[in-house]
C-alpha cells in the first residue's frame, strides 16, 4: 500500500505542474481531475492505515542517507493519521470533481489557482503523516503559503488583497508558535522525532510547549481571539477553493490537537479551563456573526468559526478527563469532537461547493442577489438546503448526531471532582445549547433562499454553474451529510479505530449500547438511534399525510398558497418585501451586547422637487403644491469585537514602535557596528544566565 501513498502525492505534484506546463485547456478542468485521482489514492491510504497497517514513505531515502538515529523526512500513517487522511481526502475527492466542472465553465483564472490547490492538498498530506518536527513545520509553512495564494487569487480586487495579507500574517504567527513549542520539546527529548516528545521531562518547559502547540493549532482553526482572519480568507478565495480551505485543510488544526494529547497527555487545570471557555465563546460568537451576515460566503465562513468552537469544546471535555484521570471521559470528549469534525467536513464542503454554483450564475454572493437563485439552479439549491440542515443540527442529518453527543458529553460534569471543572463544563454546555438554537435561526435564511419565488433576473452572459460531474459531486456530498447519520454505529467503529493512539478503542466502543443504539460511553445515561430515526421520520410523515388526506378529502389540494416570507404583507413585492436583512434584524437587536450592533436612521431627502431645465430653478405649481415626503435610510451593522478593541489598538501601537525604530536606520556604519555589539552582548548574557 506504500505505492498508493506515493502515487497520491505524485498525482498532486503532476496537477501542480500541469498548471504551469499544461496550457489553457489543462488549467480549465483536467488538472483538478488529476488532483481528484490523487485525493482518491490518499483516501484509500487512510482507510488501509485504519485497519492497523502502518503505511510509510521514506522521502529522505530518495535524497540520500538520513541522519543516524533520527529518520527525518519519513512520512508514515498510523491509525490516527489514517482517520484524518480518509476523512479529509474523502471530502476532497468530490470537491475536486466539482472544482473541475466549475473551472471548465468559468475558463482559465488569473494566477496559478490549480497549482495552489494542489499545494494545499499536498501540505495537508505531509502534515498528517509527518513523523518529525522538521517535516511537520515544512508542511505547515507550505499550507500557510497555499492559504495566502488561495485568498489572494483575485487580489486585483482591493478587498481580496487585504484578506490575503491577514490570512498570511496569522498563518506565520501560528507557524512561529509551533516552531517554539517543537524546539522546547526537541531540547527536552534530544530528538526531533514526534514520538520521542512523549518522553520529554515534566516541568515548565513541557507545559510551555503544550501551550504553544495548542495555540498554533488554534490559530489555524480560527479559535477566539484568532478568528478574524478566517471569514476574510475564506470569503476571498474563489469558487470551490473555499471548500478546500474550510472543509479539508482546516482539519490539520484538529489533527494537531489530537496528536498533542496523544503525545503529551495530561494538561494543567488552568489550560483545560481556558480551552473549554474559549471553545464555547468561539461557538457562540461565530454563530452570532453568521446570523447577521448579508453575504452567503461570510455566513458559511462565520459558521466555520462556530464549528471550530464546538469541536474544541469537545476536545476540552477530553482534556478534562485526562486531567482528572478519567479515561472514559476522555473517550466521551474525543468521540463527540471527532463526530462534530466529520459533520463539519461534510457540511462545509457541501455548502461552499453549492455556494460556488449559485454565485457563478448570479454574479455575486449577496443574499438579496441570490434570492430565488436556487430555484433556477436546483442542484446547488438542494446542496444548500442539505448543508444548512446539517449545520443547524436537525435530524436526520449527521449534524444532529454530533451535537447530541457533544451536549451529552458536557452533561457529565457531575462525574468530575472539583467545583472549578464542574462550573466551566456547565457554562460551556449552556453556551453550546444557545449556539445550537441560533444555528437554526441562521440557516433558516439560507433555506428561505430556495423557497423564495421572486428574485432578481439572472445576469446576462454569466457562465453556467456546474455540469453533470459537478452536480454529481454535490449529490455525493449531500448523501454523505444524510446517510452517515443512518450508519452512525459503523462510523463510531471507524472512529474508535482511528482514536486508538489517543484513547483505547474499547472505551470509545462503549458508545454502542447495541448494534444500532447509541449512548455516551457512560452506560445508563441516555440513548439514541439515528438509524431508527431514518425509518421512523419518513413513516411518521407518510402517516400524517395519509391522516390529513382522509380528514380533509380533496380540500387538501385546494390550499391557498402565497410566496414564502410574505409575513402578512400580501401584495408587497420587489424591494419592499421581507428580506434576508430584515429577517436577521431581530437577531442583531437580541445580541446587541455581543455584537455591539450599531443602528443609524438618516433623513436623506425631504421632498422631490423638479427643476427648470433652462434656469435650474425649482418649478412651482401655482395651483397645488406637492406634499413633502420624508425619505429615510436605515442602516444596521455589527462590530467584530476582537478586531475593534484588540487588534486595531495593537496595530496602532506596533506602527508607532516601527516609526520610532526607523530612526535607528541612520545609514552610518559605526552605528550598525554598535547595534551588532549590543546584540552580541545580550546573547552572551542570556546564554550565561541559562547555563
């Protein structure tokens, strides 16, 4: 199976080379099909690794003899790596097929979008299978560069260029945090192999390394307060590239957290509490912003922040179990977080892929511009509905199962000793429950896009959306969001195998009360059968329809129908009808304390007075004077709290320091020699103090 792993990476390299050498036709779609084949090979590699067979690829052996005893630049997939390979590249396969269909309809794009796409996927494979610190950092920096290029693929537009710069800046900060953390562990273990870090001595150095590693991974995932890059970066990327970033690549952040727990184990109590609080706050803040956005891409991007918070909250439950020595609680938290991650991967890949099809025909992603657009593109519209239902956590989708497990894991606080842990878990549970409620409100707007009958006319000359291959990819992703819930017991068996390097699989398998009935790994608490829901819900719907038909007879078909969102405004159409902005306005008011909602009512015109074309003076009607009509402009906006009150003041302070530092560049050689002498003395002093 090693050769399949190698073929997958080689195919991604060929796809990147085809963008440079293949010409116009190759860049219009075939290179993404080559990438899809590579994703298929890597997904198969992950599935094989899940069975317990170690898949290795000695890259250093291709370049020469490795360092004695270090075995650097070796890629290997164990069960945990196999889980992430199968999940990430299983989603990347249909997204790549949709990418090919989209690129063929759109034509060649400026820049090297195909090469950047291949670079991002290759970096994910390297990170997940790296077995030493150097290879991990190499893949991480490659992914940072790929994110910058994807977010800046349309940097000729002013807003996109700024998004790419912010994405790159946060990516470099995350890389710096990982570098420092890995250096501390390498110094303690005297090796750069990741497996050796488990033997690093306990103490402040190991704790600092754990904090730095979790911080670096949290930045890439978009955890508060590092989340401001994510909606900008995702929204700036073109078409299905957003699905690659949000549905596939972001999983490396969670892989890093999982691997950190497997290697370093127990974390200090204050760090556990911080992870739980930040995870719950991220989920609530992300869905609050998603509920009031007016651009489809930003709604989905902010919901990615929400999902990051939910996943990290489940990870915090696992850290709590590790801190108190309760391995069953570790299994409960890891299972809930991994189920949520699977739901996020499937739903986010589907939503961004469907959104690319909708935007291509509408010429933009404003919700008002997209009104009724899904009715003209039913395939993308269907994907939008299924993805929205999944992220809203409604049955029978995979999102319902994952959120049920997450809430069940947070309800185990009574098993945890210590008031501090119990209080933090209770607060996190309340925040997650509130988040689930607002998620339903958020995605009702997106489903309403499909129900709307009247909308703007299609843009003339706009390219068609997806061909049959792209439509098939949307259907495959939609089926995954729904069908995985029906076979959740099988999914848990796969997850138990993948999590075995972190927690014994037998503990995770405790979630199976019977072959088709689920429970938290703590027996006797509660049960759920998603498979039974798949049978029960359609049967109940059919029964209700039959009973209604029997009670009403033919009157059932003579129901008065009105367009959706009329809201008692019969006969009001066009710009005066109920809009997506108006639907979100109550949320802006309710969450004004969180979002810092700003409202402005401005009088822009008192009366419409016609002017004399000859003199320019207003014409007067001697018989009757037209009544004055007030024209008001209403605007409501929300504030990104951390950007406004943290990063902007810090940016101003940094620029002030830079302005002062510029004075040191005098251009005099003796001044530069003095700076070098001061730096040398400082280095010697620090080295002496540490010795």
